[in-house]
C-alpha cells in the first residue's frame, strides 16, 4: 500500500498496527529523515515488548542477510526485538530487503520486529517502490516539501521545543533563509540551538546572518574552505578580519565539523559505488554541479582516516574553548592554520 503527503506524515505519528515494514522517501528538500525518526519513535513506543533500533548498512545486509532476518523475525533471549533501519543511496542496495519484505508478506503472524527503509527520490518505475506499494503488510511513504505556511509553523514549533530565545526579525530571517532548502532546516536549527545554549541573550539577526548560510549560496565560512584547501596565506589574512574575538570562534568550529562530516559521508557514498557528481546530489547540504569540482579536489586531499583524526582534534579544541578563560579565537585560529598546513602537504 502507499501513502503520500499528509497521509504519509500522519502514518509516521500513528502507524497502522497491521503494518510491519515501511519505505519512506522523497525528493531533496522533503523532510524524510525527520519523519523516519518520528516513525521509529512511534513504533518503539507502541511496541508491547522492548524494540531496539538497529541501523544496518546495506553492505552488511548483503554480506549477512540471515543475521538481519534473525534480528527482524526473532525476539532476543531477553524478550526484546529489533527495529531494523536501513538507508539506501541506490536501487541495487535494496535487494536484500526485498527478500525480507517477501517473507513478511507470507507470514501468518506478525514478526517480532519492524523494518524501516529510508531512500531518496524514487520514481514511479522504482522496483523497490512498486514492490512495497503492492504489499499488504508494508507501506510506501512519499513525502514532499512543506508549503511556505506549513514550513513557517514547523520552524516556530521547533524553536519553541528547543526553548530557543530569538528576536522577531531574526526568526523571520531564519525562516526565509531555510525556505531556500528545507532539507537543511532540522540540522541548522540544531546547530543554532547549540550556539545559543550558553549565549545568555536572545539570538539576533546578526547571529542568523553569520551562522545560517546555505551551501547553495556559499559555505558561509570562506576561511573553512581555505583551510581545507590548504590555502594558508589567504587564510591567515582572512582570520584577522573574521575571527578576532571569541564570539566568532564557536560558530566557525561548528561549521568546520559540519564540513568534515559531509566529506566523511562523501567517502562512504563513493565506497558504496556512487561516483562523480552523483555523490554531491546525495549529500546534505547537497553539492550543486557548479560546486562539484572544488569539492572533489577537497575530497581527494582528505582521506577518511585523516578526517577522523581531524574530527578528534576539533573535539579537543571544542573542549578547550568551553573552559573558563580560554582564548577561543586564538585556539580556533591555530586549528585552522594547522588544517591548512596539513592540506597543503597532502598528495
């Protein structure tokens, strides 16, 4: 069976008890991750026995399908069950899960666990989509971008839940900025909440302008791009203008972490078989065609092991920055200069 739009959203908060598996998908900008998390929470809270969320990479499902099936169909020795969640980036990764869906459909009794498959944009000819839509015990959930009015209401609700103090003009700018790419909204609001946690005042329009800048317009932090590209000299000049007091340090640090995580994700997509510009289309924020050459060069400089090492270093700097009396601007400037030196030395 299938649900679309509002019906799909409603299912995620109140799933039909007869449905044991779901495919949730949508075009870039649709709140797929948000509603996938909501559906997982709904299943877990409604379950009569403990239901543990188990994220299974498609490669693991391919290499050991029996282990995935056991987690889905069989309760554990301690009486719990598994909610198997898989995120696929291409149609061929769905093959192991098609077999699970076929087994689910033939069962006379409901399985111990649940199956949740998360995908990107699936056309009407998608084998996975057509298969799920033809089943009675599984549902395909197609999500769309919110209307402007619904999106504004969602942002205001999210800010209220985060107990984030924000001035009226700053809230308006935030909404208008995020409307340009709704897929970024949840992550950007989480970033804003972290930034405002110890701020001691309301978020202003200046905060929004410096912190929330979509990748379609710019990285928002030219100095981060320069650091990752190994451009030490122009970086040093720019640091004097942009990171000259502690107020700018933490937003830059957050921006660096987001960029590093996106590079890690790009390597994961490449390892799974996605190549070239198609990698950029599957990232969040996505890399547009005109941005791809620069991003590809950056990707070649930073292998996964170097990225993980750098993330550990950033975490250490973040801890140091949050200690009383720490010179945050100096710590972040030194970090970025070291990153640029490492990038320039890479081959």
